[in-house]
């Protein structure tokens, strides 16, 4: 099948935004794993005085996880889907949280230039046409010494990981998508994981982008070998140290 990118993918998310939160809430561990990744930013003092860019924030689930991990942080959520952002903006947020409608490639044109003390990206890089270009944009807005944390479905490389992912999608998520008229989006989300980097390959991609201290950390439960947290640091530690 042909994967969706750019305007086609944003439009598919616009359409699915009305039921997206219900779908993710039914996924075992979805919010718990986001929180685990957000805590791996390890912002000191509850994030007080720190700025975080939340890339691919969608309806705000990752934003909520960031605020639970670092309630004092200033968070800017960015997403290419206007529909998903409408859902995010409808939720209650403390001062210091803002949302910007832009693809990662167009952040600068939308006024998102940083520098940010940390960048968090959940389920983003497998959904962009040019992940290396997106990483370059991230590196530009990340303060030297700042940390990037990526929360992503990136398979561990074993056949069983592909089998479990396809079994869960086929039994639960793809039927949900068809039932709600969003079959094309959920087929894309299924295939995008199978076609994307394995966890070791994505860690290597981060290193090629110039990040240091890169680690791939597994998530627990059924998502072991399926979902990982990736941590990396922009070099030249001239900013406030993290942790």
C-alpha cells in the first residue's frame, strides 16, 4: 500500500481527530508509556524555567505527559493537523502551554525557532517523508546541551515483534478505523511501523544527525520490542545542563 505523507496525512488525521482520543485511551499502556518517555527528559526542579517543544503533539496526550513529568515547564505543542490541534486546544491547560499549527519542516515559517531546552517527539518521525530533514530542523531549534527524547513505534528487529504488532493492529486498530471511516489512516499507521527503521537503525539515524549519548530504551509489557524511547543530546554543552 502507499503510505500517507504531508497534506494527505494531515487531512487523514483531521478526519480521525473526532474519535482519536477514544481509540488511544483503549490502547493498553498508551498514556503510561508516554509518561515514561516524558520522564526520561529528566528536567530538574519539575521543569521550572525550562522550555520544551512537543513535536507532533496531536490532541495533547504527549503535552499532558510532559506536564505530569515536568509541571513547571513551558510547553509549545506543534502539529501539522489542524483537526488534532483543535481537540488539543479545547482541553484545559495551565499558563505556559501553547499550540502552533505547522509541519515540522515549516516550524520556522510558523514562528517556532527556539532555542528550546528540550524537544519531545512522540510518533512523529515515521510519519514524515524526510526523517533526516526533520531531525535537522529539530537540531536547529534545540539548545546546545539540550536533550531530544523520541517516543516511537520502532520495532526491535525480531520477527516476533513484527508479528505482535500486526496481530494487535489487525485484531483491534484496523477494525476500529474501518468502523469509523478512517481505514486509510490506520492502514498507514500499521504499515508505517513495519516500513520504518528498527530501533537500532533509528538510534544510528540520530547519531548521524549529530546527537550524542544516544540510547534506545524499551517500553514494558506487550510493547516490549515494539515501542522505544530514544534519548540524545545536542553536543557543545553551553546551555544549562540537564539532570
